[in-house]
C-alpha cells in the first residue's frame, strides 16, 4: 500500500534539469492529480502534477482546509497516495499560493508530500517572444476563422482559417477523436487526420491567411488544434486556459492561445467540435419548461397516516427517527442535535398527497413541469437506495397516488418527470436483501453472496471473500449502494428492454420523461439502447442526465436531451456574488458553442439542488444568521440570479422553497422542509411575488424561451449585456452585479429595432444612432423586448 507523509515547513529546493540527481519519472507517463474537496475529487488539469528532475510538482492557489488524495485519473490502487494509507484522505490547510512536491520511487511504494511557498517554475511556460508566433490568430466563434458556428450535424463541412504575419512556414489542422466512455476521467484523444492549410492573402494588409476545410462524417466529440511551424520550431495554436466549472478539460474556446508545442501532445488543449446526429430532436415542449424541483420527503405532508413511525418502520437493521415538528432542520449525526448515529434515517413526512394538494400553488408560481427526486420504495429519506423499482414508497403513498398526481398535474398543464438510478440499488432491497427485510431470494440473502439468486447477475459478487463487505462492489465504495452490473442482459431487459420494462411502465403511468442519476457511471452503450427504447415507446418523453461537467458527449442525438446544468449554476452564483463577468461569459459561451441548439435550449438551469447548498447560502446567508443586512444582500443577489435565469436560454429550475427564501447549507441542510405558514413557517411573500413576476415575464415572451442567443453585446467588469432573436422579435437583457447602479452603452444588433419596451413594466427605451444607453440598477438588471 502506498504511503504519504506531510511536512508543512517548506518544499525542498528545486533541482535543475542538468543536476546529477535527476532521474526519469518513476511512474513513466502516468499523470497524477490532487483530487479532493477543492475540485469535487475530479482529475482536473488545473491540479495535475508535473515531473521535473527528482519529484512531481504542482503550484496551487487555495485557501482553507481541504481533504484530498494524490491519484491518477482512474484511481488506480498502486498510484493512489493517501495520508499514511491508500484509504485515508490527506488534510492540509492552505493560505494562498503554494507548491506541492511529491517524491515517489514507484507505483505502490511509499511517497512523501511536502507543502511550501510557491517555488516551482514550469519549464514549459517560458514566454514566447517570436513576433510571428505572437501574431497567430484563430477564434472559433468568429466567422472569419471558423464557419459554421458551434455544434453541427453529421456530414457537415467546417471551414477553418488562421491569420498571421508573414514568416510562418506551415500550418496544419490536427483533427482528433475523443474516446466516449464513462466519466470524464476517461479523457483520451486519438489523432484522426492532419490537414495542411493553404497559404493565401488576408483581407488585412501585411498579413497572411491559411485556410482548410474538413468534413465530419461521424458523430462524436472531436478535438482540433493547429500545429504551426516557424523558423524550425513548432507551436500549438490551441484552446485557452479558462477553467470550466466541474470540467477536467481547460479552455472555453473562442480566441486561441499560442504556446510552444509540448513534447507530450496529450497536454495540448484542444478546441472541441460536437458533431451530432442529423435527426437529433428534443421534445417540442422542452424549451418552454419552467421546472419546480421537489425533494418529496420535505415538500408537504399531505397524509400523516403514512408517516414513518419509530418502532414500526426500519432503516436497514436500525430504527428510524421522526421529527416532532414540520419546521426544523434535518438531523446530522454527531452534531449534538440529539439524533442517533445514522445518516438519512430521519423523516418529516412529506409525500405525494402533499404535492397533489399544492399543484395549484405550483401552477400559480409559474412552473409547468415537476422534477422530483426518487419516489420508489427505499429505506432512506432520499430514496436513491432503491428497494423496489415497481412500487412507490409506502411513506409517499401508492402507485395509484403516482398516477393520480400525474393526472391532476396534467389538468393544470403540468408535467411530472421522476428520477431514479440505474447504476445502483439499496443493500436493503428486494434485489439484494442484505438485512433480510424482503422475501428470500436476493443476491445477498443472509448477508452473504447468493449466486443462486435470480438477481445475482445484476451484481459483481465474490463469495470467496470472508468479509461480507468484500463480497460485492458498492458504488464509489459505499456498501449501502451495491453497484449494478450494467452489462447484465437481464438487467437491461428489466430496465428498458421490453415493452413492459421499468422505464416504459412508469411512462405509461403518467410520467413525461426521466431524470437519470449519476449518468456518467453508466456505460454509454447502455444509454444509447435506453434512449432508443424510451423514444420508441414515447417519442416526446424528455431525457435528462445528471452530469456536472461539459456534457457535450451526451448531446449527440443518441442518449440524452438535457442535463442538470451545474456549469450554469456555479458560474452564475459566483458572478451574482460579485465575480467578474468574463468568467461567467467563458462558462456560458462554452456551452453555447459546444452544445447543439436544441439541447442548449432544454438545459435544466438550476441554482440550488438537493446535492449543493442553496443559493442564498452561497450568497452569505448561512444557517440561522438573522443579521438584517446579510439577509437583505443575499436576497438581492438571489433576485439578480433569478432575473438572469428567467431570461436566458434553457429551462429555469426552481428548487422548492427557494422562491420564499428557504435557507440551507450543505447536505442535508439543503433539504429542509418547505416553510408552509399552516405548519408554523414564515415564507417570504415578497420574494414569492417577485418570482411570479419573473416567470410571468418568461411565459409572456417567446423570444426569452426560444430566441437564438447572440454573442455578448457588452462585457464589463460587473455588467453583461446579451441579445436574443426569434424571427422579428428581439430581446436585450442587461445585468449588473455591483452594489451600485452602472450606466452602459450598447450597440443595437444589426436588424434589431430602435424602440424597446421594458418587460418588467419600466420605462420604454429608444436607441440613438444605433446605440442604447441603459442605467442598470444595483444587483439587478433590465429586460427589453422589441420588434
């Protein structure tokens, strides 16, 4: 087992490449990453070590306490280094810029990690001084350099153009195909073709233009960059260094950067080109969706007769806890709140009847589609540990209640999209039955592997192990969640492979689509078969993936229509909290370019979720802080985020309670009950009225739902102005995250009107000489429409 020790006194001095102590990298071409709480445990390029002379080095800029391991992208045991063992996380407190130095003699051998002042100088980062190299220009969002714009259907020819001062010997377009498999840790490009660019005259005096075209005849996510030779030296004209939230690959596309070509071409930052099926369609109704996102156990207790009762209901082989009052906080074991030592076994009593009772509320709010986390039978309060896919959990109601919910929602013009995982089940389930709470026959009856079970093929069982915990694979090591063998033909038939499959059954009972949990952990060929089955059964069913990173590979027309848009969430929350507009634009423009328009307009644009702290928490309103100034500022920032969300392409998503100021930090605090007044809560009715005003605005203006998004019209430090077009209808949306009003001047897009109405009832505005002057209020903005 690999070992790791820490020394916080300072990193060892760097050795030069010519030093006699220098040795080859002990792990060869294996790349190591810091993977922890600072990056959601992902293998991100920003956290990749570089080997120099005698050790692996990483410059890092962090603050606060973080847990992490050092590991390769695949979490290979031999190259995963924890604190003293493979399994124990390392913990360090950071305070700004540091250099981490990892000294390791080989895979599976002890390693030493030291943290000290920033001292590592990247030998490949020396500035470029060659004027010809510095003059190289390519911009993937500029028609003068690349057309057509963005994602394109299979069979499209794309034209590329690079400009530079005279002196370039050769420019080659390098086309590479990305491996599409599993999570983003599987990141691999294979060179497909090298296309020489032809030299020609530029429209700009004293400049040369190099052009080439390439036809993309297969769907996929393609990488491309330019190999440029100048005076015998090779340069990479490549993607920029922007960080995209949750995404391993760096670069937001747009204007290229030039760097010396690295020896290891895997370090090149590719531009990405999405090529999707020519017949890729999403349901027509998807672009008009306003989601209401419900965690059913915490929304509304409509039938107290089905509440889980201590001494009667059980959580695996333990007791359950029932909160004495609807208005309270979820229990956190070990926090001193009086709860037991078990997570996710505390209940408030929310159920399907509660949702049915509040359908009119949801409609009046302006939402027209309900997404609810799992409602199938399960031991926990979150229900991702499925016990029986074919039964609604008794604490939520019955199968008939689900059908009644869908029918009553439809009467009000509301659709219902449920959630489930086809990646894992609960250890306490009819399929596994580790605790004997179901009839005999599970794959783990009696807490031992049961290879005779009809469901044995669903799991990876190893009865030769003495320890029961080692006899099966838990998803990401969690033994409460036995991971399903998604290659099992029997499981695939059960899930979707027959007209009476699980997916089809619940669509027939009234569901309008599916949101699928932990999609990246399920093989891509599974999702291809799954989509074909779903669309054959109900063509207008909406398919939504849970992905957090750049989801381009799911939008090729063969798997999903949409995703939970965590890139949008993080980028918008950081900006509304005072961040610079450029960072927001980088993240949003990446999606505008990489995602097919039909998927881009169907994205589930959320601000809060049951997996992340609520937006007001992000904006500074923590726990029960009742400081009036803090609360007021947090709500102002949330209102700004709402305005942006409701006027941007994609489906705005309201997490239950956000609309009335429900606070909540990290899980499980983000799952507090909705503060209904008749249960003793104090909903913020002023916020509720504002949300209704914004949803009304969105529904009233098709251009805000379906209009094409133009390139940003203005990007300031604190301001951002965007343009939309739908036929003859136009919209200009302008935002300001500063704590004071700001005036901006914006050129009206070609073909747009000169007279504009305020969509929220403010004063009309007219352009003068093709330019608008707008006063943007502090922490808010304006939405203008015209034709």
